[in-house]
């Protein structure tokens, strides 16, 4: 809710000002390295969440299949 409130008051000039301040602080050479690190972090997070979902799916399938299910008793 607060993010939407802040974004409503941020115009294009405020965004340009923030970008210029970041450029001055970190310099032009450091920014690509920062963005690369950010991208790698996001990729790792995405892979971790995907692995977690796969583990939950496998666990639920194992719980659905109980010993003795599907065997015909003669």
C-alpha cells in the first residue's frame, strides 16, 4: 500500500534525480557489476522457489501413493 502511495508522487524528474545520484555514488563502471549481482541473486531465488515447489509436489505424490494401493488381493 505504501509503495503505491510513494509511486504516485514520483514523477519522471524524481526518478532521473535518483538515477543521477546512484550514478554519482557508484560510478559508471560499478553499476553493471551491481546489476549483474542483482540478476544472479534473482535467478538463484527463482531456482530455489522452483526447487521448493518440486519437493512439495514430490512429497504430496508420495503421500498419495500408500503401500498396498493398487495391489489386487486374491
